[in-house]
């Protein structure tokens, strides 16, 4: 242990040094091995060896994709946008991180925040759909010529894949920048 120098330039008193060493020993920072003519021999402990100083590394709980909340937890939302290929699930317009919303296929309280009930949608579709069942909303888009017959059938098939858990988002989303 290095002896400090007080504000007046004098070395630390022997008694003060003894008290400081005893304090460090009581805290588990040092082990006093012995006192000799040349000074006191110590064993210094690393921070990881001092109980209670560094909390043990917490292993984060890993949720399964079925347990993840893709609506309320903002960090999970880009995975839904990525799954949709940056297109509105309903009308297939191109959307990006600045102009999309996460839409509940089955509105709450009936629906939940799992990937099976959430899609990326343009604001227009989100506002127009409201609590309308997704199939009925898609039929309306088809009748109003927003979707062709192939797109309509594709969206109905995608809706079924979504509900059965076959349209899983990738949890490794590339963030531009």
C-alpha cells in the first residue's frame, strides 16, 4: 500500500495507516499476510474476488418468439416491418420506418401483441381498417380496386399463414446507419 502524503506534505501516521489497512481487511479488499521490518505484506483481491462489490453477471432471460411483445416494446417493431418486406400488409404500398404503424389484425381486446396478430401497415390502411375484421377489410380493398385478384388471394393466404404462426419475423433486423 502506498503511503499517502497529507496536505501539509507529511507522510501518513503509522496509526492512520493501520486503521486504513484494518478497514480494507474488514471490507474484504486485502488480506494481511504479516508484518515485517520492511512493512506489512498484503494480498490484494481483484474486484471480482470481493464479495458484493461487483454483482454477478445477470444472464438475460430469453423469451421465445411466442412470448415476445411486438407492439408495446418498440425495439421489436422493426422485425414486423422487415417481415413485411417494407410494404403495407394490406395494400402492399412501400412503407419505411418513418411512415408505418404496427396494426393489430384482430383488434384489442380480442387480439394480442404477438407476431401472429401484428402487421406493418400504412397509416391510411390502419385508419380505414379500424376494428373491421382483416378478411372484410381486404375484400373492401379488392372491391375498391386497391388490390387485384392475385394480390387479394395472396393477402388472404398471408393472413392465414400469419394466424398459424408461419409468418415469423426475423429477430435479426438490419438497422441502416
